[in-house]
């Protein structure tokens, strides 16, 4: 038990390290959020207990329990995905150096799976209390939840170990992160389009007796038929076999070798190289060479690829239901500008607000080489423009393929507004990148760093910069002329150009004044480049 408690404490500390520790106020706020979160689940558990206690109709209780247990199992099995991708899960293969018997490692892994689904345990505990308090149900019926919990724990352990190995492959890690993000938009699509009503009939398949949630619900209400017990013991055996099989494979898995194999450089095709060499043909050196270098770096960065894919996938899933659902309104009329602006805000995290982050300690080359600082920032800003243009082209193509109501004039206006909005953001980003530099690992598929004060200020920056562009569309509607829009946008473009010129001058000044602070900040971290 001492070993088990020590490992469980290490798991708790791993979860604790996810939250920022910038001071007592921040720790108190994180603690308050944790108390509120689990307090809500305790409240839900009490509600479940009261519902089961007061229920007299057994059939109604079964109809309530079947979908509830299905959602519980889905939540329980999704948690390993989130825990592994967040880097907050202990790896048993690294504990083999300690004097722990091999047979106990799997037991410890199972105990850790219990610690990552406390919310479901609270709800199931509430169900147990409810059945004990219901005089119409014998207390022995509470035993029905035991096989359900055991099967979920074993399946959770197996899924976690399987994902740990698969996530060592860079392409799978990106695909999984994109899938999780897109999955979050599914309720939005179903809510605004009404497709949930059409597909509700398919959910009746979940009531078949072969599923663990259905068998458990029937056992819970007293249907102790032999078939229901056979189903649950079969799921327990399947969960144990799958969990133990994946656990043993995980112990033998060499993650570093898999990562090295997955990151081996392959011979690129001719067109691939030509695409990166194209800017150098039209731009003078050193800007052309820097643009080609930045394009290659971003194309190889999983973090950039995830954000770029989200711009035209997650963005469309978010705005399409609102624009072309049951109530379109103004969203349908200005769908393209909304989606394009959203993609720019997504890309800004990797291409605007922290321009030197991906370079990390390699950014010292910009000061050592005979390279003007202005050229470096101009090249990085041009790469941002190229990325935004590609994003806008893909979004417009998707709108054309799906025959959405997007007029050619709106395409021109949306792209014009997108460039002006981007220029304003770049003007701030050039200065912010030198005032608040921080190293960023391009191989991380998702953001793990804690929020800074500047990032909190962005919540005010975005609407402030977008307001004049919204006014340009309002002017077009008021005066019923596209020239009103282009007149306002021409003025905004001139202001944006002036802001951009000033940002370059200020960036050159800050690069000279804060050289040591910038390089020190970018050299922090445990990556091979930073060390």
C-alpha cells in the first residue's frame, strides 16, 4: 500500500502541475474551481440518489438508467484520451526501475484509472445510495454496478496504454487532436440544424441486451436473468484481457525509437520543394530566403498544422449551423467574413503573437548574422499573410463546393477585411513578440502553457479591432452601396499601414534594447534546442 499511495500521490501532483502557479491568488482560484467542479458532481450524485429513491415505477427507472449508464461509460472511456493528450498521466514502464513486482504494476495502473474518473464514481455512488434508500428495491440490487465499474476500469486502462503508444506517432497525434476538437462542435451542429431528431431512431440500438449499460440497468431493477449476468461477466473478461494485453505491450514499447522513426526525414517531391522555393523567385534576399525557411518550419510543425486545419474545419462547423440552420439572419449574409476572421484569430496564436517562439534559442542567429531585424519581421509577416490567404482560399472553395450563398463581391470584401484585420493584429504582434517572448515547442500538437496577462488582454483586443471592420459592412447596408464599404476599408487600410510601419520601427528598437532578455526567455525550457 505504501507503493500504491506514493504512485497515486505522484498522479495527483501530475494533475496539479497542469494548473498555473503564479501566486497564492492563482492557487486559491484554481482550488476554488476544483471545489466548485467536484461540488457540482456531488450535487448531481445526490440528485441521482433522490430520483432513484423516489421512483416507484421500475420500467421508468430502467429507461432512465440505460442512457445514463451509456453516457457514464462514454465519459469514462474518453477521459484517458484527454489525460494522455494533456501529458498528465503516469507511465508505468518508467516505474520498472523501482523495486515493484511486475504483477503489481497492472494493479497500480488500474488504481490510477479509478483516480481519473472520480466524477463517474460519484454518480454511481449516488445510484448505490438511492437503491439502498428505496424500500421497493432490495439492497442486493446494488451489486449490479460492481461488474459495470470493473469492466470500465479495465477498458480504461487498455485504452490509455493503447493511446500512449499511438500518440508517439506524430501524424496520429495530430489526427487525434483534430478529431477531439471537431467532436466538440458536433452538439452545435445538431442543435442548430435539427439533425438530431432524424437520427434519434438509431440510438435505440443501444438498448440491446449485449451492451453493458443495458444489462446493468436490467440487473439494477431486479431482472437477474442468467443472460444479463453472462453479458456483464463477459464484458469484465473482455476488459481485463484487453487492458492486460495493452499494458504488457506498453511496458515493452520504446517510445523514443518510435518517435525517431516517425520523425525521419523523407525525400520530398519536386513540387513540394518548388512550392517553398517560389517566394525566393519573387522576393529579394534575405526576405525571400527567410520566407522559404519559415514556410518549411511551419509545414513541419504539428502545432501549426493543427491550428491551420482547425481554421477551415472547426471554424466552418461552428459558423455553418448558426448561418444556415433554422435561423440564419445576419450570420447567413456575412458568413464568409465571420469564418475568415475566426481563422485569422486561430492562426494568430502561432503566427502573430509570438513570432520568435518556434525559433526558441535559435533566434540568436537573427542577432549574430548580418541580417536586418526589419527583414526578419517582414519575412515572418509575409508568411502570416500567405497562411491567411491559403486559409481563406480553402474556406471559399468549400463554400463553392457546397453551393453556399456567397456572392463574388462578398468574397472580395471578406478577403479585403481579412487582410486589414490581419495587418492590425500583426502591428501589435510585432511589438508583443519582443515584449512577451516565450519558447514554444512546435512538436506539441496543442497548447500546454498557462495563460499570460497579455493573452488575457487579447479578449479586449479582438473586438476593439473588429469594430471598425463591422462598421464598414454596416455602412454598406445603410447606404446600400458597396462603395461605402470600400471607402471605409480604404481608410482603415491606410491606418493599418501606418500602424504596421510604426510597429516595424518599434520592433527594431526593442530588438536592440531587449536582446539579452529576449534570448534568455527563448532559451528556457527542456527541449533539445533550448538546452
